[in-house]
């Protein structure tokens, strides 16, 4: 199921709910600490197959809209991988989900 991330009302990214949940947690953690960073994603073919980069900061208007009503299971290893990219000079981008061990599951209710 595809959810949607909207940045400052105009930049939109349609993305799977599971991925969006992991991005929300990563972005939230960075912004709670007062850390600004870049977030880059590949654009859909319908908008030209390029990429978009936005500057994530505490004053930005961010909307996370999920298609499904249930919160997906969170993979701690994936959160760590996303946070690693967010802390790099190039900023946050979606990386493939790593396999998780039973201790990697994070339950959010």
C-alpha cells in the first residue's frame, strides 16, 4: 500500500507504508535533536525519472500520510541504516531493508 510524504506542501513522494514508517522515525529522530539534513529520493517516471533533494529542518512542513490504518512492524537494523545515511554528507536516502534478526524487531503500538 502506498502512503505519501509531502514536504512544504509541494514536493510529494509516494512510497510504501512500511518504508514511510521507517522514514518518519528517522526524520523525527534527527529533527528532535535539532539536526538539519538533506533528504533525496528518486522521482517517479510520471515526473521525469530524476531525483529530488529537500533540506529537512525543524521549520519545514512535513506530512506523512499512510494508506493503511495499522502501523507496520519496525526493523531496528533498517532504522540504523537509514540513520547512517542521514548522518552522512549526502543526507538521507532510502536504502534496501536489511534482514532482521528476532532482536531487531521494534514494536510500536
